[in-house]
C-alpha cells in the first residue's frame, strides 16, 4: 500500500499496521469481541480495506541491456530424477541392452521379427513406461526430436537404434510404407483386396501391429464385414498376409 493508505489506516489501527492487525485479529476477538466487531462493521473501514491506495509500480528500462531467455526440455523419471535428452537416450540404450532376456518384445525385435505381434507391442510399451526412467513413447519421441532432429520416431525404431546406432530412425508412416513395399512387391490385387489393404495400412500406421481379433473388434474393419469378409477377399490367406506385414514392420 501507499504511504497515504497507511496514514488512513492509522485512524482505525495503531500505526496503520494492517499486517499486525490481521495477525492479532483472532486474539482481539476473544479479548474484545464487541470493540473489534464494531471496527470490522464500520462502513468506512470496510471501504478502505477494499479501495485503499496501492503503491505505484515503477519500471526501470535499461536501454543498453538485452535479456537472454532460454529453456530446455527435461524428462522426469518415476523416481523424480530429471534427464536431459541425451542422458535420457543413453539411459534408454542401456535399458534396451540389459533387457532382451527379460522383455520378450526386445528379443523379438532384435532376433525374431517373425514373432512380432500386438501382444509384443503391448508388452514393450508397458515395460518401458513402468521402468524407473519412465520411458513413455511421448517422452522418447521428444528426446529423439531434440537430439536427432527427427520428429515422431516410432517405438520400433527407437529400440532398434538404441541397440545399434546404424539402424535408421523411421516414423510409423515411413516404417509401414516400407513394410508394404516389401510385402506387396510384384503382386497384383483386386479392387476389393486393395480396399482391405488400405484399411490395414491405416491401422498399422496407428498401431504398428495387427492380429485377427482386430478385424472383429475395431470399427475400421468390423463395419465392412470383419474377419470373415476380409479373409474371403484374400481367398483364406489373410492370416499369412498379416503375419507377413507384422514381420516386415518389425524388421
């Protein structure tokens, strides 16, 4: 408050000490309830409490001074520890190196891509996010974007690159496009088959794996007839086809 306001409060409170008045208010109510309540009910005192003159705010402009503002992204682990992007990725690489025998999905990506499945992906994401460093997909993508200038890196690329820096970093779209080229190269498809392939591709971009249950559980497939219709379009060879896609995704 301004000096003028203190002088006006002094008409009601000794020395205009409003902080002291507030601090001792409970005791004053016990000691002198009637006198204290008379002051609190005084319309002029109430108006002063709301509309007292504030101290003017002043700003000093330093024309020759230039402020430098910077910020940095940090990942926070489950234990509260914070990691710079490079430290977070180093910890992630160490985690991948130490866990192929404990996390089946890591072993599959390193040695047995033909076993890749929706279950393996679910296991991988769960084990990563429950690690002490809390390796969530979002945090890992942010760290890769900052450190490697590559946005939206898919989780398979992250694991493979952590194990071997020679492995390229792909987005989910890039990985799925590569898988489709490998699986469909030299083959021709009917219009009906191509429509199902387009649906499968869209699903894989979002999920990086596919299995038979997806055709019954997900509207993108179910509303067009589900597994029976899709499998019929490929003459009963859809199991083999989605297995090929899953393997190509994991390579």
